[in-house]
């Protein structure tokens, strides 16, 4: 059995952590085990589940103390067996990858999940660009969640699926595309879940429910979502907006719904661990992000048969089932019109289509395990 160090930031219920946990639950843990290296202050860590699956948890200082982080991670990697390290911190992975190199970890994977931020995150964009070459310098293997994320981080390098055999004689490293896969059976539509969730949230069974799941932050652009929903309400009074997640912008968005006079039609659920149930309760899914690598929530929503509206900042690869549209971040009226046109329409074959497209976690986890095992034998 090999042990893989999954290097994350804070586990606060984000999509990256969710993807890693999806793979961990499905991977053959008799051959591959995960250890989780997290920032101090993580709020949503499935401690008991990780331990029950055989994993280990290690807490690290944040990047506010870079030298302390480097020293601590280097020591932990040296003291605890680590065959492969898999870093999920975008360009900031340069620090853990350096620690891994110093600790003698032979296989060091840089995995990019995103692209550049919006105008409100200009300082992060500058940092991302500055650190990009250093992150690539210390990695032995390149991963990305999509072609868009691959181009942003690695430029014009060729891409390859996880299943492709590794060729050590290859002059230029290929970027491996690791899909944001899910348990398609779990996320399929359920009429029972639909009725139960609407009852729990005090939403009428005949209401038109527009759903959004994501961290409250500039990237997810919930301020524009409030404008969209105000336009929806002008045309369909029995509509409800359900917003799931937590984050630094949550109270700001709540205040905007009050200022817009629509707060009585908006449900803030907070962080939830039952997204599969929520999708069944929705009639349409909205994701007006300023940027994305490949939104796992988009895979989940399509698997539930929902029609989805994504911003055109989302990679076209995210349109898996044909029920997703990409719209420009311009007029909220256009989004409202599109949402009202498709609300309530469902693709009954969606789960099978998502699985066939390669986004079922069981097949994807088998491919990832195969990659890890091949690398461990080199």
C-alpha cells in the first residue's frame, strides 16, 4: 500500500476539498491511502470519516508564517511515510512542493483547480502570476481539473487522461486531466428528496426554486445573483432562491437581499452536507461565477437533471449533459429570462449521461489509483 499526502489549505466546505474526499471514499484504500495536510483553523473537517477510512490528519501553520509552514511540513513528511504528495493550492503550491523536495518525496504533483480572479481580487491575481513559475519548478507531475485550468497554469503543454501510461522518456511532461467526478447514483433526481427538503425549508411544493451552492466570496459573484433573482421575482411571484454555503461575503449578500426587498423570498441554508438532496428540490441551478476551473457543483446539478445557467467564465467543458448554458455577465434580465424558460425542466437520463462522460467517481478513482501506483514503481 502507498500513502499519498493530500496538501490542502483550509477545509471549509469548498469544492476542492469535496473533490478530494470524493476520490478518497471511492479509491481502493487497500492499495492507496490518503493523509491530509491542512491549515490551522479549518472549520469543516470530516475528522471521524477520514480516520475511519484509515487516513491521517496533520495540521500546519498558514502561509502567514511561510518559513514555519515550510519547516513544519518538511519535518512531517520526513517523519511520516509519504510516497507521493498531491498539492491542491494552485500557484501557492510552490511552498509545499519545495518542502516535499527537501524531504525526499520523489513524486510531487501540482494540481491546478482554478484560473485568475476578478477585479476585487487583483492582489491575489498578481500573487498567482508571480508564484506560477516557482510552483512548476518543484513539481514532477502536472494535473488540472479542465483544459481551461491546464492552459492557465501550464500554457500550451499537451494534456492526457489519467489512464495514459507514463513514459519516462517523454521530453515534455503532459498535463493530466483529473475530472471533478462524483457519485452519480447518489446525485440522481429523487422525488422523495424533493418533497422532504421543501418541507424542511418551508418552501411550498408548487414554488419555482432557483438554487445556488458555493462559497460566499467575490469569485462566486452572489451580488449579481441577487440582481438576477430580483428580475425573476418581477415575472414569477412564487419563486424562491436557495443559497447554500458560507464565506466572507455571506452577510454582505444577506444585506443586499434586504436592500432589494426580496429577503422574504431567499433562503440561506448555511453549510450543508446533503447537497444531493438540495438539487432534487431545485428547479434551476445558477452559477454566475467571475472565474472557475471546473465547478464540481455544476457536475452535481446536471447529474440531478437540472437545467443550469453558468457564466461564460466557466469552461465550456462543464456542459456535460446538454442542459447547461453559458451566459455573459452582463444583464441580469437576460439571466432571469433564461432561468424562467428552463425552470422545472429535467433531464431524466442525466445521471447515466454524466457517468458515460467520465464523471462517475468509481471509474475516475480507479484511474487515479492506477496513476499513483505506476508512479510509485518508477
